[in-house]
């Protein structure tokens, strides 16, 4: 491991052959991976030697090499040459656009094994996208590896993002789940949902499968979207007697830490790496209640505190309405709680999105019942193997992903593509 910034810069310069480049700026960041480890990253911007500063709009000029490096493993997390232009002469390049050469290079860079830990997802004219997997079975949430080379075979884009779990965090198994085994669950997941149509300005009633992950042994089901790392499930209705007659002032959030080389070298854990204690959960409940009393004073009992988790130095509280309608977009609040004062300092409300469709009338009279709709959609239901991260167990478990790209129009019973309704 390097001991000074100069060491890291020299290593990077040699790695990518940046002889015709000069370092313009660098910064240290940290984040938490799925194993609750703090990863320190050195982010560097290398300008071509003939360019001295950013463009007038503040953007990096074409040819800039933006490189992110894991400071402890010296593994490259990304290397992006802006505009797909590189001034490197003797850097990383490939003699052909054969994916075998690309795959071999990725294996050397990451320590991962093709078809064992990652697989090809898409290939198109010098662009290769791979997805993480366990023995060919995808992960959720997963990761991706992307490589782009120019017509000369030179590397112009490389990115490794997402989750690459350790071996002891994956419970491997032989997938055996079939639709007949979980048909009752599939019927329960068929929901009547109203999709807004931009074309007709109406709400179209459609029976659709609500995505669900079912453990291979059917011991547990996991709803979509998946919970964040180390998420605490609360599921409590928030009620109060008196409101707070005071204007809520949003505070500016500081999402960029000012980190030092000493912190990185000592591998000081990020505040996000620590679990939310029972005492902190109670403080957060009070903070959420006081926020609702202040901002939504007349909505006692209408909100459910679903989860708590840490991110970017704050505690995030996710809330949903206790009574949801069947619109495809559901009302949601995301509150940002100061981890020291336990006060809500900012929030996001997706009401603006739902407001767009409140004036839409419902199209037609529903004539198709749920049982009938299930028979129509059954041939279009997909049950595919996937390793899913279970936040409670803190491990990836083998599941069947229950989903369908189609739905049944509840007015006339026709099969419709869901992605054409949104």
C-alpha cells in the first residue's frame, strides 16, 4: 500500500501510461460496502499536458482521465477518458475487440472469475457490459463492470460498481423452485393497479404482478424494492395529539466529507458503518413524530415509519402512507436525520409526482375479475433464479424472482406491455 499521495499518483500514472498528462485535482472519498466495510477511494482528475484548466462551463475538457482508486487494495474502481478521447500512447490497450481479451483483463484487474462471479450482459462495437453473478446466477442488488475501447483498441472507459459479496455472505444452493410450487403466492401478488397514460390522459386499470423474491426453500419472501444495507425495519404508525405551529426550515446537507490521507491510511470506519442502536431508534421515532406534527400537522395516523438506515453521515427514515391507493406511484417520504442532534434537517416528498396524475379520470368500467385475469397472465409470469441480499440475515440467499413484463387490462382483458403504460 502507498504511504503518500505522491505514491498513489505515481502508481496511477504508471498504470495508465499518463506520460502526456498532469494531475489537476484529487480528493478522498469513503463509502460502505455490503459487508459493512469502509472503502476509501482516491478520486483523481488528470488533464492532458496541453490543457491547463476546466472549460468555461466548469466541465472537464475532452481527454481528461478521471480515475478512482481503492486506496487499500490498489484496485481501480473507474477510469474514464472524457469524450472517449485519450492522449495515452503506451497505456492499456487491446489488439482486437475480442471479448476474450477483455474478459481476461477484467479477471486480472478484479480477481473475479468469468461465469463464476460475472457474466456478459451486452456487447456492441467496442462496448462490453458485464453483471455480477454467483455461478451464473445474478445478484440483487448486484453490480456491473463496463469496458469501452476506441477504434485503436485503447481503453477509454472502465467502471466497476455495485456489490461483489464475500464468499461467506452467500448461501449457495441448487435452484429448484417452479411456478407450480408458489402459484398461490403468485395469485396474491396479482394486484389491480392504475397506470397513468400520457397519450389518453387517463388512469388505465391493469392487473399486474407485484415483484417479489421467494426463497428457494420458501422460508422467506422479500419485497421489492430491496432494503438498504443494515436497514432497520420499524413498521409503526405515527400518531400524535397536538401539532407544532412552527415553520420547518430545511438545512443544507453536507454530502461531501473533507477527508485526510491519515484517515484513509488508518482505515477509520465511516459513521455509516455503525449499526443503529435501540436507543437511537427511539430518538429517531421522536424526531419523525415532531417533523410530522410540524409539516403535516393534520395527518396523524396517516403515515407509517417503515425503515431506518445510515447513509452519507445521516440517518434516513422512510415513510409511506398507512392507506395506499392503487396508483402505480405510491406516496412516500424520505427524512434526513442529523446523527448527533437526532433532528430532521431535510426531507423529500414525492407528492409532486403523484399530483400530476390526480386529475386523470379512470378509463372504462372494470369488467375482468382477478381470478380471470390470473389465468390470462399466467403464461407470461416469470420465475427466475437470483441471489438476493436479505438485510435481516445480512447475507445473499437463493431466491426465485417472481415478475412479469405484462399485465391484463381490467376493462377488456387484453394482455398489455407494462413498459408501454408508464
